[in-house]
C-alpha cells in the first residue's frame, strides 16, 4: 500500500508530466501558494503532530522494516548533543527519508523537519499536503537556498526542530554520490547548530531513481560525529562531505579499516570512479533486478565468473 | 519583445531536449555539467505592412541605383529572376515573399508600359520546379499570366543555345550566363535570405550561370577555405562568386531585391518544436506525445508526406532593394538581428538533430548524401568566427539516414553513392577523378534539362560542401542511421545518443564537453 501510494504520488516523467526547470534559467514568479511559497505551519500544530506520530509508528516504520530492513549504527555518536541538530545525508532514493525517520530515536524522530525540493514535492496541492503531513517537509529550492527558505529553516531550528537535509540536492542519477551544495553548511554556520553526518546504504538499489517498483532488501544507516560550525562555511562543507564518505567506507568495510584510510587520506570518494558511464554502473555491481533474474547471492558480482 | 538566443548550461535539473531525427523527433538527455544547448532567438516581429515596405524599397533603393520606376521604360527587355524552391525552409505559407515582391515589380513595369517581361526561376544546377511549386512560390495571378505564354521559364545551365559567354574575371573564372539575362536591359533579382550564405552576387553567379561558371566557386578548394560559408568576408566561395557577379554587373544592369524572414518555422499546432522544453505547457506536451506516437505508427513514406506538407508561418522582417552589394550588406545585418547567438568557446563534441527537409529535398527524400551535406555542410557551417567544435572534435548527427534515393530528383546521387563512395570518400580525389564524368554525362544532362533531376555534378557538390568539416573534425557519428549507408560515407553508426557520446570519447578523451545546436529554427552561432 505504501509503495502504491508513493508510486501514485510520484511525478510522471517529462513529457507526460511537467518538465524540470533548468537551474540557470530564472523562473517566472511562482503561481499562487505552491512551490516555495507553500505554507507548512499547519503541519506542526499539535493535532497534526499527533496524527503524524501515529502515522509514522503505525504505517511508515512497519513498512520500512518490511521493505528495507535498516540496520543502524552510530546513534551514540550524537546523543549527547543538546538542542536541535541538522542531519545531513547522502541521497539516492525516495526511501532515504522514511528509512532515516524510522531509525531515529524518539527524541529526534517526532521533532524532525525534512527539507524537500519545492519543484518536486510541492508542485501540486495534493503532494504538498501529503508531504507536509507525512514527512513534515518544508519546501526549498534545489540548487541554492533562498532567503525565504533559509529564514524558515533557521526559525524552525530556533524553535527546537531538527532538520534533515540532503546536501546533494537531489537523488543520484546513477547510483554514485554527487557533489554537495553548500546549503547545509551555510545553514549550520548561520544558526550555530551542528551537522550530524549520516550515510544510508542500500536504498538506491531497492528503489533507484526512475524505477517503477521497489525491491525488498537490507539497508544500513550509519551516523557520524557532529560537525560543529567552528570554521568558515567552505571548510564546514568539506568536512561534512568527507565525514559522509568515511561513514560509507565504514559501512562497507569496518570501522578500523575506515579510520586508517581516513587518517591516510585515502577514503574512497562517494562520487565513484572517473570513467565511462558503463564502468561506473559496472562498479556498482548487479542491481536487485539482475539478482532476482539470475538468482545469484545478494550483492555479488556475476561477472567475471569465479574461477 | 522576442527574447534573444541563449546558451543553456545543462545541469541535473535540465529536462530532456527535443532533437530532430529526420521525419520525427525525440527527447534526449544530455550529460549534466559538461553539456550546453544553443537555443535560437525567438521570431522577430514581422513588418506591419510588407507590401508598403516593398513599395518603399523599390522607390528608395540602396547604393548606387536609381529607383526602379526610373529604370523601366517601354520597349525594354525586363527579366525577373527569383530564388528556386530550395528557399525558404520549410516552404512558407502563401503569399510567399517572391509573390509579393514580383507583383510589386510587375505593377511598376505595367505602369511603365514594359511588354517584354520574362520570369526565370534561378535554379542553377538544381532540379526544375513543378507547376505546383511555381504556383506556390509566385501565386496564381503571376503563374496564370506568364506560364501559358512561355514567359515563365526555368534556368537551363546546359543548353548552349540559351547561354551567353561574357568573359573571364581577373582570376580566370569563366562567366557564362543565361542568354535572356545577358540580353536584358534590366535584371531584377528577387531573393529570400534564409541563411547568410544566400543573396548578394551569389544569387546570380550560382542561379543563372552554367556549370562552366559554377565550378569556379563550387569546388573543394573554395569550400575548404570558406570559414565559414555563412560568413561572406571569410568565405572563398563568396569571393569567387563576388568576382563573377561584378563582371556580370558590368554587362547587365542588376537591380537586387532581398528579403529576410523571421524564424517562425512551424505552425501553431507544432509550436513545441521551437519552444524551450521547460516552457512546454500541457498542450505542447500533448502535441509532442500524440505526434511522436502517431508518427511511429506510420510508414516512412506517409511520414514524409506529412512533414513535407508543412508550410511555415514565416513572415517578412525586412526588404531592401537597389545595388547588389549595398543591398546585401543591409540584408545580412537584418538577418543577423534574427539569427545570431553568442557562444563562448568551442567544445569537444557538437550534436546536430537533422530535420526532414534541407535545400535539396523539398518534396523529396533526404538521402544519405543530403544528410552529409546538411550536417557537415550546413549545420557545421552555421558559425561566425570559429566552429562550435575544436579542431579534431567530433560531430554527432541524429538522422535515420535511409539507403533511399528519389529516383526522379536524384538519379546521379544513386550512382555517386554506389560507385564513387565505395571507392573513395576523399573530396579532392573525387573531384579529380569523377567530376568531369558526372558533369558531362549525357543522360544526367538530359534528365536535368527535361525531367526534374538535379544536375549530374550535384552529388559531388554535396560532398564538397562538407569538405571543410571533413578536414576539421576528428570523426562523424550518425545516431540511428542505416549502418551500411553510414559506413559507406566513412562515418560511424551509433544506436543511441548515449552510445555516440561514449564512442566520441575514443577521439576526444573522457568526459568531453558537448554542444547541442538546437536547430531548427535556423540560427548562426557567433563563437568567441
């Protein structure tokens, strides 16, 4: 049901649906009250929070547990932080937000605001209402955070809400990570609140961008140590990007190997190899679809064959 | 206020872009963060009263020329030559610019009592126009008044009885022109300037001369040294045409009338074809889906018939008349106002989506040679300054490139493709070994003169047209083309644009920069 619901809400691809607007081209004034202008304050009123908590506990978490089976690591690394934080994660699937929400301890889970792309999640009334309710989402621009959106985010931090932000600005087109936008670091520096890096592994394989169905499987969420904004914005942004890459390394190997590589400065980049597109996709290994077809053990490369 | 052209840097939020693919189109996604799309300026506002503008142009000519009424007198021999069906593209809705201008000229001629008036379609070595095509270009009034009496003619570059040898230019170029033109008291040339290559002395020195003259500017040397064909001061082809035209001007008084069009190339139900993709509304998306799905169900012939029935809502944006060179200078300025797009720097790869029609396949088939000529000859040369790609860059062309030829229109193309290209694709070698044979073949000559066939030498000219690009580019890849036909021309076939971009990396290295030239509508890249 969850899958069906999300699939129905998923925007139809261009040309069936509306086209994306290139970042370089200035948009004409927003029409009416949708997009970045959509007001989401209603979604943080007490009755709605209660309804959302019930929805998260009764619908989202059981479904996520059934579909993505998340394993969680590193919650202890930030539990001592007083006050609100900004969670910053890699982004490869629409499953990321529900997975992160469902693994956060109660203290953060029910006090979490997700920053979501205005052009995608807030372009129709129905979607705007649903995502405001289910994810407590607020609309932001994809490529640069406008004053209006950043003021809103700061205001929410000041009110004690935690934020969830995806600095890559959108889901990965090919399964590999993308360069970060500076929005998360900028927000952290402006508000003085720490960033909590976290890495989600596996969601991109279960429901990649453009896929029509969701596969079931295992995912892993790893939280890192908070990154405090005690340096210029660019440095904070770089530290965040490195921290997430180190968490990815930790998830795929082990903490000690990851630490050694981090100390040596040889943590593998999340951006993937600089090579032809087929090699980038090859390096990711078979997709769940391939695996289902070939019935090979999960995550194992089918080519070259074992000697 | 129409917006100027612009260059879009492709990022992840850029929607797929429309790419022509012969008698159809596709939406293609370009690699983010290293691609750009060059969009044409929006159509300029047309002249509010074109007939009045024409009248004023005839009465107030440019350069060293008297007003047209003063050049007309009873008893004179007046010849009115006009551009053939290769212009404009797609053919424009009635009334065509030629009809408006020639009617205005004939009104003045009638008032001056001129009896001996002949109209000549300046075909050069192109095929003759059918009656329906002439009627469309000139309108019913002119066609019905001149055609039955034989006063509406088509230039014949082969009949010795219809040609007059005028002499040689100081560069030794022969000037042999239509006898009727040579013996006229006044030649009025009526032009439509769709691209910057057209017009000026090229109109007469190509359209009204014989093979003996045309070969001096249509050859591999001039074309390899035309940088570009669309930039006359840097075009060797035009330098030669200018010399020939000036010599003609010493023998015949020429009154040139040139018009420009806006780039409103498609009717309103196909408006999405010239809109920027992110501005497509519901209607545009529905038109795209319905037309592309519908077309995919049809046979190639049915698709071709549909596309060739398109009449463009082009409208006149300027008209100028008088002395050839003064007129042409003003025309080019007006044309640039509509077509020039500033582009910063060159890229490694350029992508062209070829539409259904080019200058030589109006109401006909775009055969593989015309695909080569359109992409490497025309689209590649749509620049001022520098080409869109760096030397050694890769040209990617999207077109089905069928192994198909119109047997009436393009007979010599078939032999050229089968016989010559299977032996060599080197333009110089082709020129040296085959040109004379194709140009003087009696059967081709007969078909050119009496049927509706392009001249025997025309397929060689198509090949020469791309000579500069062949020399300049590292490789040409054709997406979605007939593999045998593509290989025959020495190009590389690819199934998809993504494959072609990967193949291009063999020549220009990893992650090349890509420019997609979003044409048509026609534009001219001013590459800095």
